[in-house]
C-alpha cells in the first residue's frame, strides 16, 4: 500500500464557538473509494472541505503525502455555473492553471463528451437542467485531471433519472482509478460506489470500516441506530 | 475567458482617455479672470473675437466674483485680472501680484425696485435713496459675496451714514450669490436691488422691477485691467497678457467697447485716456 | 405651468436647431463624464474587488470611510482638486487647471467611491454564496473576486451607469476646476447654471431637458445593444 495521499491528524475545525469537526484522524490512500455518512450537521461537509484545504484547521494537521503538487477537485450539491457557455464553465479550472487556449479548449470538450454534454457546449451553463449542470460540474472537475475527487452530496438535489446518470459517471470515474470521497444520505448509493465507509456524528468519526463490514458487521451503537433509521433526536 | 481581455481593455482605455485631454499645451492663449457681471453683460462675446482677430491670441475667460477673480490672480492661475473694484485692485498691485493697473472703462450701477416704489427712493441721489431704504426697512437683496458690486453697495451705505452691520433690519438679505440670482430673488419678492446696468439690460425675469435710481456720479463703476506679475509667477504668459491689456486701452479696443450695445443702449464707456 | 410649457418648447427648439454651440457643450459634457466614468470604473472595480477579499486591520474603518465618501459634495471635490491643481498648489506646474483634463480628474475622484462601494457590496455578497466553489478550482482570493466581478458584469454595468449619471449631472466640481470658460470648459450643467443666474429660466430648464433627453438616448442605445446580443444568442440556440 502506498503512503496516504491526504491525511488528517487529530484535526479539529471550529466555526466561532461551534465545533464542526472534533479530533478527526483519517488517511486517504490512492484508489480509495470512501463514503461519508451521518446525519445533517455531523461534519461530513466540513471533513470534505478540510481534506481539500478550503477551511483552516483550528487544531491538528493536514498532511499531503506522495505527490508534491496534488490535484484535488470538488463537486458540490448545488453547482455554481458562471454566466457564460457550458464550455467556458468547464474550462474554468484550466484557465486558473494558465493552460493555453487551444489545449484547454480540447481538454474541456473531451470532458464534456465524457459526461455526454458535448451538444450543450455552446449553451449558457445556467440554463441547463439540474442534472445537466451537475454533469457539467463533474466535467469541470474531471478536466483538471485530479488525483482526488471530493463530492458533497452530489445527487441529493436531483430527480431519479439525473441521479442515475450522475451516479454512473461517478462509478466510471472511480473505475478508472480516481481516488474519491463522497458524502451521501443515500445508502444504496454508498453500497454501489464505495469500498470504505466513515460514519460521523457530532463532528467525530465513530466508525471507519469497509463497506461490507458497515452493512453487515458489528458497529458502534450509534452507527447501528443510524442504519436502522432510528437516530434519536437528542 | 473574456475577463482578462476586458480588464486589459479598460486599463488601456483609461490611459488613452487621460492622455487625450492632455494635448492642449502649445496654443496661443491667455486666461483672464473677470467677473460674472461683465460676462453676463455679453461684453466678452463682442470684445474678444475682435482682439483675437487683431492678435491671434485666444482669450479664455473665467468669470467669478471679484474676490475670487483676484484670488485666482494671486495664485497665478490667470494671466490677466479684469475687475471693477479700484481699492482691491490697487492693493493687488501694491502687494506685488500685478504689474500695473490700467483703467479701461466704466459702466454704472442702478437701483431697481418694485415699480410702485413703496420706499419712495426714485431720483438721482444714491445716498438719499439708501437712507430712505434703511428708514423704511424695505426689502433689499445684497449680493454679499465680496464682489465689486457688493463692495460698491457697502460704499453707498457708508456714504449714507448707515452701518448695515450694526443696524441690520429683517428686510436686508444677503444671498452670497451672483447678480442674476440676486435679481431673481428681487423680482420674486418685490425687493430693491443694486445692480450694474449691463446685467439689468440683459435680465429677462424682471417681474415688477424697474430702474428707480440712476445718474448719480457715485454710481459709476470703474473697470481696471492688471497683468499678473511674472516675477511672482514665472509661467504667466506676460507678453500675450500685456498685448491684451494694451489692446483694451488702445483706440481700437476702446472703440470696440463703446460699440457694444444692448437693446440700442451703450453699456460700457471707455475712459482709458482720461484718467 | 406656463413656464414649464415654455421650457419644453425651448428644449425642442434647441434640439431641432442643431446649434453648434449647443452641440459642443453637449459633446464636452459627454466626453468629460464618460472619460471620468471609464477611469473611475477601472480603478473603483479593482479597489472594490480588493476590499471584498482582503482582510486587514482597519478594514471596517476603510469601509465606513468609503461609504461616507458616497455623500461627497461635488463642490468640495472641486475645491480640493482646484487647490491641488492651482499654480499656487503642489501640482500647479502641470498647468491643467481650467482645462477639460482637470474636469475629468475631479469627476473621476467624485464617482470612484460610488463604484468601489457598490462593487465591494456586490462582490462580497456573491463571494459568500459561491466563493468556495471557485476556490476549490484553485482560484486565489483576488482571482475569485475578479471572476465574480466578471460574472456580475450586468450589475456592474448598472453601477457604471450610476457613476456616469452622477458625473454628468454634477455642476460644483466642473465649475470650480473648469471655470465655465465659453467654448473651452463649458458643459451642460455649468451652462444651465449660467442661464439661471442670467435670469433666463426657461432656457435653463430647456437645456436641462436636452441633457436628460441625450442621456435617455444613451440608455436606449445600451438597452438595444443588450437586447440585440441576447436575441442573437436566442437565435443561435444558445439561450433556452
């Protein structure tokens, strides 16, 4: 097994007085397909952002192993499209990398083809349907050729058809070897896409096990309760 | 992305714009600081083209109150000062800001007021008129702006033995404004106003106002032209400024002044050689 | 009411006459204010964007000061610039007092705070909503601000129009630093002031109507341009 790509060591994140993450230690290895599960407010989003480096840690460390310039891309629940063509939106990450125009145009078109949106390249990004926008966001992430792909409840706002389309794309990406962490409320999705599951509650990681184990093995009581869908409203 | 192009474009446009206005330096022109009443009489539109034709020098007139015009001269922001306040002008030269004061022309002041003349001031004697105005506590609009007209007004109160500071009455209003606005106030409130004849002749908003007091020699308003001292402000275009001053007092300039008429009436009376 | 009718007919006469003096005055008004708008928008945009992302000690104070400058009286700006550009002042040797350049400078300083304050607010609000996603793509804080500024370009165009409106309608600054010199630095607003002080109120108001009419034409033009672009996109199937 290789060294961890990204590792959080006893990481805590506070927003004012609220503790969103408490003393979390977690190592992501290349090829991992991780799912984050837990109730709303359990810290899943914060953990993703901490992995990306989008939020500062109030305690603990974030360590990048292996590659000195690790490329991380993130897909959010509600993708933000600029007021411009879908193609330009997908190019955004490449523009920020100062890639020359011809090269980035080509890469962006390939990304759009990859997600089945090549025909919409010229359309304004904001007029696409929710599912199409999420696929465009995936294309945008894919275009930068990330080592790690983070996804924050990517299908939570989509209708069943769009949900399936996006899920399939995610499955294809991870099958190609992209290391992935995804937070989700959809346990079926978790079973289909992840090989490792983290269970969070109140900012702590209470379980870090394989998918098999999560769905059939022994778990801490809280996790078991969560699975049974009977999480107490304490 | 369009962003970088837009940003660069804007910056270039700004620089271009800034430089576009800058290219004006080398023309033959002078700046003359004069008064609003002189400009509003229309004299400059008549006088300046004649000078430019004779000399090839363009004249740019900044018309403000006498106080401000002299201040502009003191600062060196004008090449010539052309106002009508002899005392202030002589002080200007004495303090070294101007080379020499040349008398040019005079016009006269008149007192206008409501045509039914409630204070009964009609006549030729300005001091008498002022006494009657104070005694009847009539509505009077003063410019109150350190202009030549304002200075003249204060002189007339003094001549009448009235101290407006000490004995100010409710009807005496200082507007701190130019001749036109003062006349506007006078016409809309039926008040008395001391005005120069030039502004009055071109003033269109008379209401019930009419000329009531005129002809007193004390009402004559003397204009002087002063070249700003190049020793004080080396950048002053002294040669062209002197050409202007000299032209004003020359027979040609004096004749042009006399030829200016509003409604068939001559406004300014050249007197360069007689003083 | 009679006076207003007279003013309206004067305005129509003025527009129809094509008087060269009037054209020159209108042209100068537009040139000075448009230039000032371009300059102040360029710098104001960057200042507003920087203020939106840069966190430094005293930032709150700077924002309060900036918002206060929104109420800067034009005659005060004129006075300050006059004293700076006067021969007796520090920048006198440039000799640009009583020229259109000085007017452009004064108006730029007058409207720049408007652009900066409104830009800052617009960018800060949008950044709060979307800044994170831009950062996740690798954008640094200032890059985020500029991308958002470009994305909000329609709103910022309105800000520029506000700045232009403030510039072309002000009289205090251009009067002081321009001197209202006939044929050189006389613009619409100073001409209106002059006609008012001469007591010719219908002409003054007529000039005012002409000014508004010309600005109306400008806005119609801008609206038409935008509509033409949008419908072009529709024809090409780019917009739903």
